[in-house]
């Protein structure tokens, strides 16, 4: 059994992006419904919500949604709000998903940087043989707001996945942990399979082969740049650059010369560096390998670089050593990976 569980919980503490409330207001306005009650209750005006990059507290967001739902008891509101989304709404996070190599990488990016969205849920991806399962893991108490955000985030996930793949994702099944709404048939038409409501959890299953299909807008260079910006945004959102982020930058700056070079660059004893990384749940080896793979994909997408030049940039003395390492990380040789990106570019230009 091949099982890959990745759970990235949504952030409920600290500051959150206000974009979700703006889209809620836009939907209400379009329907001719009221959002003033929610604004009065929370002190968040429409003009404030339109401020680019505005961050708000979680309790403000919950109170706003509660007031909006109380003033507008429309059963399909979450569905209509979710349908307004597209990848561009999420900025760098959305672009990273669209530029991913395949759906598997896109879902992994969605998990890792879920904090950059205003979702109240986390994603859990598991693969068991030929079947993959994608579940929404919410941590919000039962009630109107929970039902709203679960349905909204389910619809958003389906919309973004469809945009990334440029086609409807064929689901094997879908379970939703909310009561069947009046518009249940609309959701079934959207997903193309029967939907089980009042389930224990919200989870979709699909063929694991679909996760490996190359995305039409895949671009390793753009993807790598987006991933780095996502990390910087999360560090900034937390008020400071994390130690892990500083180590990653030092690894790149020292051209993968080893942990001692990184420790010297940070002005730390090597033992302290190792201990701090362990405290943050990672290691120098893990960070170095992850960074090497990201940069390798970026460099290989640039066909002006020879294989030995890519190897040198990544700290390898011989191209053969890099080739063996890349095959171990990705399952492809550098040449096979470069060929696959060339095929994708050709398809896009047709």
C-alpha cells in the first residue's frame, strides 16, 4: 500500500487575508442582497475590504460571515460565492498551482501554502494504489458558518483544479459533510458524479493516474519563482522570516557547499544550526534536497544551460552525480524531464 498523507491545517490564529469577505460582499451586491449588517457588526467596510493585501483577525471574519448569513438566508450563497473564484484571485499561490508540473504537484503546493488563502480548511491528499483521495479537513464548530465555508471551499477547490487541468476532473465519488442543500443537483452536475451529503467528512476520490497528467500551463521557471515568493509571503505574514527560510537562502547563497558553509554564513555553530532546524521539524539534508530539486527543475527548463552547467550551479562536481540524484528525486533523468517540459511547451504553442 502506497499511502501519502499530507495534512496542512488552515490558519486560525494571527491575521488572515480579507479577500474572502470582499468576494462575499461582491456576490451579495450582485444578488441585490445586504452586506451592511455585517459591516456594522465588525467595523469592516466595503472600502476597507477593497484594500490590497488587507489582513484581518479570524474572529472578525467569522463574525462578518455570521452576520451576512443571518441577514441573507439564501441556501445557495456558498455555492454562488465559490463559483466566483478563479486562480487569479489567489495571486502568487494561484499562479504556482497553474504552473505546476501536474495535479499532484499542484495539490502539494496548495497544501504547503494554504496559509496564503483565506480558507478555514486544510487539505489532506492520500494515494492508495490506483485511487487518490482529497479531503477537506475543517476545524470549525458545527453551525451555519461551518457549513458555509465547507461548501464554499469545496466549490473553490473544484473550480481551481478544473482551471489548472483545463478540463473537468473526473471524480469517482464525492462525500460532503453538510446537509443536502436545495441546490444539490447543481453540485452534482458540476462534479459529474453522485454526491453523498451528511457524510462524516468532505472527500473526493479520483484515479491516481489523473494526478500525473501534465498541466497545460506548466512552467518550471515560473513555478519555482512562485514557490519562493509564497515562502517569503508566509514569513512576512508571520511577522519575521523564519529560521528555516534563512537557512534556505544561505544554502542557495553558498552554492550548496555544505552545512558548515551555511553555519558560517549565519554566524552559528553547526550544532546550533542542526538543533534549531530540528526544533522547526526539518533538517539541513531535507532543505538542501528540496531546494536542489526546485532549482534543478528551473535550470533544466532553460535549454541554454548544458547539463554540466546545471550540475555545477547545484554544487555537483560531476554531471553524472547530479543525474543520479535527480532521477532519485523525480523518477526521471534530467534529459527526460527536459524533454517532457519541451513537449508541454509545444502543446501550449499549438
